[in-house]
């Protein structure tokens, strides 16, 4: 997720653009940049880091111009550096654009354009778009025609804003899968990825839909389809307060991020599934693939929520790849002098890519000659740079301190890794196809799981004043119990513990009474009969049971206090769906208790010190 702002009108554009970027900085923090049309040319400034770094860079320089675009970046293609920062231009510098999204076929387009003499200076997919428009402009009757022709060649997602010497005094915008809003002013107009960037200047907006483009100057705007059909758009009035708009209408970033999971799970898999062959392709492992496949043992090291994702990865890798796996807290792994050999693989998992303990653990593993790969969210982070290879989970910036969408994306990434390794060993093509086809259905099933929100809110009201919770699960759902308990602890400050259900009899059962809510993940799998027995043991001691069950399973309805139905999937993928109601349960209880959901006390988003 990145931020886009554009302006055309009589005023100086730079102050408007820079202030708009500040409203969007939560969307991207790797780099930022601005492009201004002036005196028949386009002037570009960009800088690594936060927007303050860009401001310092241009301080004292002439930044005049009444038409411009700006961008704050969260890197997806290419590390965060000044070269890869937006805006990007074609070979002549006559076409300059900013872009949110991922162009899936950029590599093929880049090779085609290189064959026609185009030279590229960045590692980004975005630069390819500018060169593609440049190529089409050579044989088009107008710049608009070239713009539309280029869009028809793009596969993937984009929100685009563009200025060009070929059509001065205008902004071009286009959307497919990445939001864009056009702001309508008096003698001036705007474009942005989020209305929060422009409502200081106008509250009259129109929202572009997928497949639409907008051509904007200071006095007018026209919206068309890519096929050149004019669309009459209704102007809407923005009435929300600024903070609410930044959260896309959600009350908190955490809730917004919970609801983003259908998309973020899909983004993690995009371009990596080859369902016809039942295989996965992970380009970030190409350089170390031999070492990954020959590994005789795998260590997974992580902290917090990432550790819970790693536990699920252990179950996957051992079941399907038949490789022994150890999951270690990074804070322990780095100090206990683990036995690591040169044919071992160490997987470091971190949302931020900057977690101090995990970074130290991977450095220790490298010193002992292991192959080290990262599973991280932030492009260009320390872990991403220091590992031998790895996977980006592409979840986008996660603002809420309590991780939600990063967790489901991490588990998705580990399922991709498992399938890749297993297909080179003993997994049949038929089983590979079954897994990859079921993975394609995951976004839809996560979307269906979110429909339990109102039911979970009602349950939350019943239990919001309790001081202790117990979470139980078996098999793949045991780490889900741990993660559900962690979410409740983090944001509601309620004491909660997760256990393997069978371990309840070895101590925790002593705690159970009518004041102890017990959350049980009881989806239909090979351990179902056992988990039912554990529920009966809780009920025999007057415990209150909230059961997460498979849709259509009515057996537990009369046995427990509440059931939360969710869609069924393969066992190794079930945690991605099972965690959703537990995230919502923690969220609603915390809100009802008056807690600061997005910034819980004593916690930081990324733990970068020991």
C-alpha cells in the first residue's frame, strides 16, 4: 500500500502535495517523491525515508509549478532507495507517473521494451508502465490513446497518476484494484489514493472504479472506460472526519486490517500458484533453491505472532515434506548455542523485518554456515537484506500493533513453501493440485469467515468483563489457540492462555468454573472426536464454552454455550480461516472495555531493541 496525491490548478502545487503526503504517510514510509510541471519540463525530486527527508532535500530549491503528482512508497518491487522511489519516468523524462499496486507481467513487458531499445534505470514494475506508454505514443494519434493502449497491456493491480509534456496542464489517472479518488474544487482539481489527502481543499469527490480512467485539468474532469466510453460519475460529499477517512471508514486500523485479509492472502499467493501442475514458484528462493531442497533439518525462528505462524509451518513441513523442524523463540535461539549444520535451513519470520532478536538469530545461523531465508513483510528491511533468499508476504503496511493480516499472510507463505518443497520430494501432482486449488479459494473463505462479525460482537458483550480466558486447540489449530490468546492479551489486557486441548487435564482444568470462558477451535478434522471429549470435560466443570466450528456442524450446538461457524478447508490451511473469529473476539472485547486497540499499552509495532 502506498500513497498518491495529484494537483492541477492556479496555486503552487508543492505545498498541497507535501501536506497531502503527510496525511498518507501511514500507507508508506520507505521513500517519497514529487514531480512538478514547469517551464515546459517536469522536475522530479525524491528521497529515501519519511516525508521529512524529502522536505529537507528540497529545502531552499525552487519548487514552483501548478501541476504535479507525489507519492509515498511502501516497496514491493526493488529495494527502498532513491532510484526506486516514485515518481518514475520514461526514457525521455516526458512522461512521469506514480503507481500503487503490482504489475504481474512487468518482466515480460520489460523484456519486450528492452528489445525495442528502451533502457531501464530502476528495479521497479512502475518504470515499465512509463516506457510502455512512451512506446505506444510513437504510433498513436494522441497521448490519451497511448495511455489507454498501455493500460490494456497491464496485468495486475494499479492506481496511477501521471503528468506529461505531451499534454501539459492535465492529470491522468487510472484504477484497477487500487483505490483512487478525484477531488473537485473551484478552478482546481485533485487526485489521491485516499480522500484524507485532499479534504483540506475539497470534500466533493468522485470515486474511480476498476477499469476507469480520469483526465483532469483545472477546470474540468472526464471519466472514461479504458475502451474510451465516457462515464457520467456522481459527485459525492465527504462527511467523515479526517481520522476516520484514513481508516477507510473503520473505527480502528486493527478492524480495517482484519477485513483486508481476503485481499492480503490473495496478494501473498499472486503469481506463485501454478494450479495446473500443482506446484508453487517462489522467485525469491531461486538463488538458494538447491540448498533449500537438500536441507536435512529446518529451524524456524521468530517472536510473538510470527512464532505462532512458525508453529503452523512446522506441522506443514513435517507432514508433507518429512523433514524434521524445530521452531524456536528467536530470543532463546540466539543465546543457547543451537546445533546448526551446513545442510540446515533456518527460516526467520518477521513482519517488520527489523525484529532485533530474530535478526541476531539469523546472524548466528549464518555464522554456523546454515542457509538462511526470510519471510518478511517490509521490502528492503534488515532481515530481507541479510538472508540468503526469502519471501515477501505482500500484506501491506500493518498499522495496528496487534498483528492480524501479517499472521494469515505468513501462514499462507509457509503453505507455499511447504508445497514447493513437497512437490520435489514425495507429493504427487494430484495432491499438489488439490492443495493449490484449495489455496485459490482461501480469500473467498476468509471473506465468508468475516460474516461472523456480528455474532462475535454479541458474544463479546457477554464475556467482556471476564478476567481470564482459556483457548484450546489440537493439531494445526493448537497454534491458533496460542495466537487467539495472544490477541486478547495484547489489546484487552485480559489474562488468556492457549493450550493443546489434551494438556488441559495436566493442570489448567483446575482453573475451570462458571467464571472461566473457554474458547475451543473445534473444526472437523482427524482430532474432532478428541476435541469433543475435551469440551465435555470443560462442561462437566461448569465452564462456559465458545466453539469455533465447521459450517454445517450442528453436533456441538446443544453442548456448548456459543458456536461460531466458519468455512472448511484443508487441515494445513484451516488456521488461516480459524483465526478470523478469534481476531474479532479480541477486537470487540477490547473496544467494549475502552482499550486503545491500535496502540495497546507497553507495546511497539516492531521490537528493534533487545
